[in-house]
C-alpha cells in the first residue's frame, strides 16, 4: 500500500496487507480524511495493521471517503476500523452494492452520507437501474450502518 498526502487528505493505493505502513498518517500535520478509492484489496493482516493504526490514532475525528465495496464491507463488520475505543470516523462516501428488482442487474453505486436519511433509522434512497430504469435495492441493507456514527 502506498500513502500520498495532499493537504489534509491521505490517499491510499494498492493492497492493504502485511507490508502496509500507516505511520506517516500519525505525524503532524495530521490528516482529516482518508481516500480509499485506489485500494484494490485488503487481507487479514492488513486489517490488523489498520486496526492498530486506529488504536494509535486515538479519539481525533477522521473522515473516510470514496470507500470501495470491500472497504465498506469491512467497516460494516469490524467496528474497530472506525475507532478503537469509540467511533471517531465519519464515512462521507462509499460504494454500496445494489440489485435491480426488475432485471437483476447488480451494480456498486457511490453513496454519499447526505443520501442516507434519516440517520437515526438509516435508509438509502433507492436509485434507478441504469439498464432498465427499474428500482434498485440494497443487497445488504445493514451496510448503511457505516454512515451512522
């Protein structure tokens, strides 16, 4: 995994694995957000490294943006990825898997935090299928929990 920084955003690219080093994000000036759009895969040892990073990050606020479907799945099932002792991460945008009720077309769609309403009872407004214009629904409705913190 490579980490590049532009202003207060860290851009991760490649595979989060046993070679991943998050330490550059722990030094001042501190980042405000992590962009996951170029992460291609995460393995179990990479998850461990990410959780260790979050433990060291502490309780400073942090935003996750452009989460891939794999990142979204991990965020939904491993709470420590959003903060070690309490949730400090806000997910601003993430790819979420949808299925068309009419033509069975499956697609990952970028969802922004503002599209999840209301936050107390999360529900993502259903998009229209780009193939048949039918209504699409979440494949895993519990995944919207990543937007609540």
